[in-house]
C-alpha cells in the first residue's frame, strides 16, 4: 500500500465544520475505495462521539502519555478512528513539560503510515500544543471556514501561524486549500469567496459545502451523511469535495509555497 498522506483539518475557530468535514471527507474517501484513519485530537471529542468511541480504552490521550499503544478502532468498513477523550483537556499542561512535545502525535502515527491511504486529523479550535502536534504530523492542511464578513482577518492570522510552523517545525507542511462550509447562495457569501480567491489565488477549493440541516441531523444520529441521507445536499457536497481533494492532493509537481498577491 502507498504511503498515507496525512491531512490536518483546522481553524482556530470552533463551529466551522472541522469535525463534520473530517468525518464526512473520511467516509467519502472510503466510498472511493480508500482506507482511511481518522484521528481525534480535540479534547471536546466530537468526532469520537459521532462514532460512539469517546470513552474508549485506547485513546490518543493515553498514547500521548505513553500509557498505551494507539489502536485504531474500525468504526466502519475501511474507516478507522483513534479516539479522543475529555481527559485530553489536561494534556496541554502535561505536554508542556515533555521532551519532544511537538512531535508526540507524529511519532504515534508513524506505524500507521504504511497501512492507510489517508490519515485525517481533526484539530482543536485553538492554536494549542495539540494543534501544533497535528500540524507537525501533517503533510497538508485543509482550513475550513464560514464565508462570513471578517473571515479575511482570521485567515491572515491562521496563515501566519502556519508559516511559522512551516519554518520552525515542519517544512513539509502545505496548505492544500480553504474549504467554505455552511455556504448559502447569497451575495454576501459569494463576495467573500471572491475576496478570498483574489487575496489567495489558487487556495480556495472549488467545492462549497452548503448549509444543510441533514449534516446536523446525521451527527445527532451518530451517522455519516452517506448513511443518514445519501441523496442530501450534504452527501453530494462531501462526495464532490472528496473528488476535488483527491485530484488536488495527487497533483504532481505540487508548487512549494503559496503565491501571494498584494491587495490594496
Ligand atoms: P467544528 O469542529 O469546527 O467546531 P463542527 O463540525 O462540530 O465544527 O460543526 C459545528 C456545528 O455546525 C455542528 O452542529 C454541525 O452539525 C453543524 N454543521 C456542520 N456543517 C454544516 C453544514 N454544512 N450545514 C449546517 N450545519 C452544519
Ligand atoms: Mg470539532
């Protein structure tokens, strides 16, 4: 099997569909014949809750503390999860004193690189040590965001942080793209995406994840969107996003670094 590509899904804000995207991109990739490992790095453990694994014996918190091996649970055919737990809230302060504290997650994931096609890491809504661990372990990052006014200011912050992580901790890290979520067909959303495309040419995915109540309900029923309603907009959007993702991710001769364009 090919070497797994490790993708972190992130944004320092909460409520921007990081967890929803991790779960449903993962499920869509499985539908495309891939073997996928999801990693829940968020102490809120929403991804683990979705797959009903939030109180699992072998969780990432214990693995970080060297109290157990990380064991991926097969939550669906070909879809695996290393779960989180609410105890992970304590990990921040415990991590702070550990030797090699930035590479703990990267080390945990090493044995799985040869066993999966993709490893998707759901990161917490903060620039915490856990998030840094996710970004150090990753080859690529997907930033999910809501197309709201003020999003550009937030984007500048995230991209600056990623530049720092790239130069200090993980020169390999690339931003695969910016994914708009909870998208509505209204002028203000379209205008904001135009502004993002102008400021960061080539970074915005073509896919839009539309605002869809099915995605909320699926989560409530502990289902992926494909199980909950395969004909919903949510299922269509994540399926087409997965195709765009595979295409972008497998592009050969991927240019290193972002093109920057000055804005007046
Ligand atoms: P994050 O992980 O960034 O905090 P979540 O994935 O938990 O965000 O999503 C936040 C909330 O928004 C959840 O209640 C989720 O069900 C809902 N949600 C996610 N994507 C959509 C969407 N496309 N349309 C409507 N609601 C969504
Ligand atoms: Mg989340």
